[in-house]
């Protein structure tokens, strides 16, 4: 049996950070970082479309505002120990200066190289410098605790790796096996089973930051078209969340950052609670109310009364949208705007600012960025992330019932909770 002081199951962002924080604190103690895939931090590489949105400058203010799942005090107790400044300085110290992206106004921070590869490479370099032992292509399939020792059965899932089916043993254990999104990158939900086999409760995980399915003419006919809109989720006739950002029409419905950002509550309603009656309201003129939109259109129509209705919308939206949209709401694209009745004008402004579509479902784990749900944090000690059920068992990262908004908050949770878990307080 391979024996270590600490074993960390899962070498993603949280597990890598936990191994660094452990080794910096306990130089002479041994740690193994085990991962079922062929490399550490594979999900980091796809973060921010390969640019790695490491953290968010707004984390320094009202930290818990951006997080869901666990109670606010629980999340705050972790960021109190490793907050925004600590995350930023940790990466600067590794040799990764960060910058705030100005394109959007939401405080996303990236490495100045815009390369997630610099992040994984320098994290791994630090892990090796500290002497963490890495076991790749090694899936932990069973864990039990026998007289103060965690015993782990593993299965080799690589091709040429001889290091197969060995047992590991350790005094301390950290579970950082991630959630269920992008299973091809490693986190396939097996961590939940390991945690449950040790007595922990699972809050049903559902895909979050996930595209939405909707059968509607616009999506079918405008596949691939993307522009900025304001979207509002409406669940059982209650408006839940509003966001303004790009929306993409797709063959199955809608995607794009605005949609991902309002998907969490919809996914929980449909996928966890089995609920129905979900709609999304699209305002194609973001930040314009119905009255403002009507005024804007009337100004254009008064200026060019002979113009076709379709052309009168050019310049406000991608050209292709105008014709498809007008046909979809039963307006003739080629009539002159001076033929519009007062009622037509009101109807048009209404549809442009309050277009409602029914949502039939969400896309699945292969297309979701985060997991909402996970191991119930009420069974953990808030300050240390140690289990209240099994001594010397710790958790960190996405495996827990904590998820954040799009914008660097999920990695921030992985860094902060990984750092705290690795201290083994
Ligand atoms: C497409 C995409 C883009 C994203 N972009 C961003 C972004 O820009 N900013 C941001 O903040 N967040 C982003 N996220 C979310 C972020 O990547 C995750 O929240 C974060 O990486 C979670 O880290 P983790 O270490 O907890 O889990 P993971 O990164 O999933 O790591 C878990 C590891 O555990 C291993 N593992 C699982 N089970 C076992 C087992 N039984 N035995 C051994 N090993 C096991 C897996 O192989 C994996 O390597 C994105 C996610 C996706 C999918």
C-alpha cells in the first residue's frame, strides 16, 4: 500500500490549490494528488474559452452576493481566510500577473497572457517544487476508514500506466473531485459516490450556466445569430432574474452569456424539482422600456415614412433578424412604415421589448459550465471544511453545494476553499 499523510482526490483547481497550501504549511509531511485523467487541471484549460477567468475584482466587496447553495456565513468564512487579495497575490507570486477585462463591465480578471495554459503550467511547477506526489490516470473507486486510516482502492484508467489497482492509505483525506460538468475533462460525479459512501448527504446536482431549450421560430430560423439583449427568467409567472449580455439563437433554443447567467434557477426548477411553466422574456432593445422603444421607433418612422418596415429596423439589430422577427409576429416586412396603425406600432414595440418564449428544458452536463448542488455543507465545519461526520476528512471546490455567477466566481471558490482545506485546520 502507498501511504501518505494526506491524499487529495481530484487534481483540478481546488485539489491543486489544496496540495500547495498543505505543502507550504507542512513541509515535511507527504501528500499524494490523485486524478483519474492524464493531466492536472484540465478544466482550467477550458475556462474563459481558454483564457481562464481566474477571479473577479468584485469579490473584494460583497463576496457572498455572487454565490448560491451553502448559507452566506459558510461561504464568507472561507473567503475571510483566503479572499480576493490573497487569490490575486497568490497568482502574482507564482508569476501570473492579472488584468481586469474592460470589454464587459463585470470585473472579470484574466492572466495577462490570456492563456489558461500559463496557469496550469505554473501551478504544476509549484506543486512539483513543493514535492507533492502526483498519480494520474488513477481513479479512486472506493474509500473506507479503518482504525484512523483512510484506505483507497484505485483503478488505472490510462493505457500504458503500470501503476494499476494499487491501494493507497492516508491519515487525512481531501475530496476535491469536482461536480458533473464536462465529464470528458474528468469530473464525472464519482466524487459524490465516494462522499456518500462515507456518510455524506448529496443535494441533487443539476447543470448550471447551461443553455436553454425552447421550440420557437426565431431560434429555428436564426441559428448562430448572436447579439446583446436583456433576458428575464419567469418561473411560474414570477420574474426571477434579469441579465443583459449576448444571446445566441441555436437550433435547440438559446445560448450565450446572458442565458447562462439566468439558467441556474430554471435548471433547479426543471431538473431538481420536476417543475414546469418556465418562460424567458427577451428584450431585443436592451435597456429600453416599452415606452422608450416606442419613442425610438416613432422617431425613425417619422424621419423616413416611405421606408419599409424591415429596413426601419436595420441598424438596431442584425439585418437578418428584422425580416425573420417581423414574419414571426405576423407583420409584413415590406410595407411602408407610414401604413402602420397606432395599434401596429404599439404591438411592435411590445414584441421588441417583451417577447416571451416558453422554455422546455436545459441542455445537459456536456454543455453546462457549473454544477448547482453537491455535498451538503451543513455537514461540514464552516471554518475548516472538515467533515462533521468523519474525522480528518475535508472537502473543497465544486464537489460542494456552492456555485457562483459567471465571471470568475467558481474558480475563486475553488482557489479559496482549496487553500483552506489544505491547511487541515
Ligand atoms: C467550459 C467551462 C468554462 C468555465 N469557465 C470558467 C471561468 O472562466 N471562470 C470560472 O471561475 N469558472 C469557470 N468554469 C468553472 C470552473 O472550471 C470550475 O468551477 C472549477 O474548475 C472547479 O474546480 P474543482 O477543482 O472543484 O473541480 P474540477 O476542475 O472538475 O476537478 C476535479 C478533478 O477531480 C478528478 N476526479 C473526479 N473524480 C475522481 C475520482 N474518482 N478519482 C480521481 N480523480 C477524480 C477529475 O478528473 C478532475 O480533474 C468553467 C467551467 C467550464 C466547464
